[in-house]
C-alpha cells in the first residue's frame, strides 16, 4: 500500500510570512494527525481529524496555525504569520480506527529565518 | 514532570552489542506502549507495540512494559550498523482520542 505522502519536503521562509503543508493519508484511514517535531524533541500533536471532524486541537496555536481536512481525505496545515520558533519538522500521520499505531509521512522540514 | 521521560543519549555501541533503551512515564492511564524508529530525515516508523504489561519479542527486538513501575524498555540483540537511528517511545490511553505522547527519543549509533 502507498504510504502517507507529504509535500513539500523542505521549505525556507522569512518570519511573518505564511506557509502551507499538504498531506495525503493512506487510503481508507479515517484518522489523520499533524505533529510538530522540533530538533532534539519527540513529536507533539498539533491536531487530530476523524474523517472531516476535529477530535483534538488543544495544542494547536490557533492564533497562527490552521488546518483543514476536506472530504475526509487530504489535509492542509497553514501557518500565518510564521515565527522563528516554528522551525521544525511537520509530520503527518494516519491510522485506521482502533489501530495500534500510526503510519507517518517523511515530513516537511520548515526553517523560518 | 513531563508525561514521558526518555534519556536522549547519544548512545554508541559496537556491532553485536545488546542495547537497552528505556522510558518512564507518569500517567497511569496509559495502556498502549510503542517504540518507533526514526532514521535521519525520515518519519518515525512503528517498530513494536505492547498492550498493558508484559513482554513482546520480534526477531532481535524485545519490548517490556512494567506498569507497576511505569517503566518500559526496548532491547536490541546482536545490534547492527543498520540499527543506527533515533528510537522514540510512545504511549496512549485506552479509548479517547488515540493521541500518542512521545518521549524525546534516544539517538543510537552502532559502530562496525
């Protein structure tokens, strides 16, 4: 089966600019996650979708981050405006309901200068 | 206190050594315990998972969970240079959102 696809792989932007990341989960996976992984840290959940609906966005900085999952498939994560501390790898993952673990994409490495 | 604590290392061992990686946690509601392996510039990949307490073996890898001590371990036997990666422990509660809480990861290098 095809894995979780993410694009772009790398992005460099200046602070206060906006950026968007795209994710295509494994076909049939109802649950989609966006995680932020800062260098030297474990991934931290930003937002979780179950089909179209948001299950958990308690750690999403809503003043600058937004995410959507249209038609319960692809998802987009946006940052506007970006700050230096947003430099991180943004990982998308998907899982089937009741599954034990997620399948992660390779991530988008964001550098804010 | 963080929910999940993991020594970031780095850990360097010779090829063929037995490697022991550990995490402690504070939330007694955690029931599912996982180990992910992350190669440089790649996403984490699921290596092992365990439900509740006990041991699980898969080839050269053994996962152990001691819920009474809130302590989990991953053992790698006959370590190989290809095992060089960052190992992340992760855990979640029963039911709920299925959100995983990760440790910081331990960077392992196996030297030929």
